[in-house]
C-alpha cells in the first residue's frame, strides 16, 4: 500500500464511520516501534506504523486508523480526545475501534545480560561500578583525586 492509498483509505473511513471529512495528511512512519499509529496534535496529521499492515493485515490497519480518527475528530471538536476521557472511550465503542492495537510478532528483544565494569582507585582503593566504560586517563577518583584503573568486567543475567 502506498501513501496515496493510505490517505484515500483514511478519508473513506472518516466519512463512513464518523460522517465527517478528514482534511489533513495521513502517512506511514517507519520510526514508530511500539505503537500502531499516532495523531499529531500540532499538525492534525495521522502517522501509521506500516509493520502492522505487513504482519497483521488490513483489518488491523483499519482498526488503528479508526482509533486515530477518534483522537482527530474529538480534538478538533474540543472534546476529550485522550485515552482516559469518557468521550473518547464511548466514541471508540460507537465506531468499533480498538482501545489498544495488537502486539507485533517480531518486537525487538531487549538484552537480558548486562555488563558491569568495576574500576578501582589506586590511591584509596574505592571501587566504582559503571554500566558504561570511562576514560581512565581523563577521569580521577571523586573521593581522593587518585588515578583509576579497570579491575573487572562482569556479565549479569
């Protein structure tokens, strides 16, 4: 599906489900990772995550578009457009839009093991634990201004 087709689909759904025209832009945004779409308050445009169309199909895409159109129409009318607002919840039910989108099958996995670096002061022998490495030629001990040296690198799971 191209962006032109997405724009036409959003305009069609807006008129069919809400009886109101969609007068702004709809586009795909490949940078969206954890959400199916978003409504931009400043520009009134709607952005859609194309991965939902590719992995879950057009019916899921239609649900996401209806959800974002609920935000759109309520915001333009000056009504409660946020997820917690009762007007938003009732409009979702009325048009058959989901409150949350389904999860994608291939969500990026977070690293389960974490690296901990341990540095020691050569003067006072205080130990510093860090997640990121530090330049020992540039930084000194915060307690006594002694030189630092890396003594251990541990992997936690």
